[in-house]
C-alpha cells in the first residue's frame, strides 16, 4: 500500500469509527447506575438501607486502630473484587479502583448497553478519586527496612489516581475520553459537569462518570484526626455521624464508589434505553478564602450557577441532597449557603438530607454515591433521613428530614458537594417520567 493510499485508509477508518457530532441540542440522560458503599454493594441494597436509615459506620475492622484517636469509619462489607475482575488483575488493582470498577460494571449492566466495535470509540470515562497514596506506608517500610528489591513493582498500577478510569476503560475496551479529576470533596460531583460538556460537545455519546475512594488507612485516620476534621466518638460509632445536630464533632471517613452512565438523548433513544433522570446543569465556584474553612458565599455561588445553567429558579427545587458532613463549620456554612442561593423563605420550605449520616464521607467518591441517592429518591418519591439528628442547632435550622425518611413528589433536585480547600460543585437533576 502506498503512503497516500495508507493515509486515505486511515482517514476513512477514523471517520467511520469516530462519529463526532454536535449534541448541543440533545439532553444528557442517566441510563445506568452502580454503587458499592458502606450500606450496600449494589443500588438495590443501597436504597433499601438508605431509605430505612441504616447506619454503615462501625469500628474499623480492616486495620489495627486501637492506638489511634480515630477508630471508626464507613467500610464496605463483604466485597469481593474477583466477582468483577480476573484474580491476577484484581491483585494489581488498588482497592479504590476495584470499587470503582465494580460500580462501573453494575452501571453498564443496569443500562443494558452492549459495548462493541460499533460504539466503543464513542464511550468515555471520568472518575473522581484521590488514588491510594494514603496506603503507601507499607511499601516505604519495605524500601527502608528490606531494600529496593522487596518493593512492589506494580505500585503505579495499584495506587496511581489514573488507574480507576484506566482500569474501567481497559477492561471494557472503551476508547473514548478517559481522565481523572480531583477537587477534594467536590470531585465526585465535579466530574459530572465535565462529562456533560463532553457529551454536549459531541466528543462522546456516553460517559461512565462518578467517584471511587478507599482512603481508610492508619495514616489518613491519624492525619485527619490531628486536623480536627474527624469524629473521635468511637465509643458509640452508630451515633458519631450526626450532620446538622448541635453535638456533631466531625465527619466519619468512608469508602466506596458510585458510577452512572450518562448518555446523549439520541443515543438513549436509538437503543430504547430506560432513563432514570436528566442532568439539567451544573454549577462550579471557588471560595478563595481559606485552606480549610468553608465560605457560604462561595458555596451559594455554585448553587446559583447550577440553577442558572439549568434554567431553573429556586421555587422549582423539590429536594436537596446536602453535602452535610457533620462538622461544626461545614454544616452551618452549607445552611447559610442554601439560604443565600434560594432565599430564606424557599430555603425553609425545601427539605434537605445528608447521605453521609449513614455512610460517612467518601471524599472524592462522595458525589457519585450521593447523586445515585438523589436519583433513587426521585424515582421512589421518598426523601432519605438525616439520621442521628436529635439535638437541633439554631444555626442549622432547615428541614433536614430528621431521623425518619418521608414521602414527597420529587421532580427536580440538587446535589451539593463542597471541597476542603474551597472548590464547590452543585448539580441539578430532573426526573424523566
């Protein structure tokens, strides 16, 4: 084949394979969901436990923690990565990526999408994660105490942030956009906006998007404990996470993953896909104030931008899945932010609740799981409770759906994620009937 003939072949091949079209008029829909988290290893388990106010927080069982000031966490129970991955591949995959892959596999199965040569170039992956750096300690010990020859040669494939998205793409043969984002605790919601734009711009017809995190380690518990961010109420773990309650004393570190399949309306229609919800829009902002202290005005700006991008007004909002971390500063700041963004009258009449009261804080993985919680709330017209809200705080005086969940018609909802360091994200969803 001549050089010119080969170039012509290449151009024709890629034009056939990469159908780049403008989807700007297409809606962006959610057609599949998957999650592994402290109260459920699949969406059905998760919803049953979430709606019933089941607590997934307990003393850490995977580590020796008796010498630490923080001894509790939201751990995933009875998870077997070999259910989803070849044993050898699973061994070379970090826990955060194992959890992410499991959630992605569930989302693909739930969507009934068949990935093959006709569509694999037009499906992408964006995952929010912090990677596995907090679990690097044992390898440093090997290097220091036993020498270089004892260090795991596959550290990068186990611990690198990029490996959650890469593992999903590689195992499923997905060749569209593939990237990793970390904006601290906002990451898992942040990624949805980027995936939305990729679909709208026509660079993909579908995106696997969400967050995956496995930060529970001796180092993370010790470090965040010293920062004063984590609850030290290890004597009563089921009562430790209490968002918006006046006796809250810090968040609980959790682990898990939540991944959804976002899809262009035309793609979903072409394959007659079931649809959970429409992603209406996204709002981002930055506090620009402090490394650790949140700012109500910055958070309110993200909520306001989500409303504007979605062509909504505050009165359209039926429910908010709150960031609700169970720290003194975060919860009262989020309360203020909602009042600023919605106006006080609407804020007081809009129910909010915190998924973190049951599963803890999954850091970069939180947004993905909480968006699935919001989707399931809309599907079931039921607001999960904020458990352990027993002692009202006058500075957190919104309707937090305390203790027990409630039925409510939910057509449009927001999900908030506000990151340590000041990065904020808010997402708007609409039920598709």
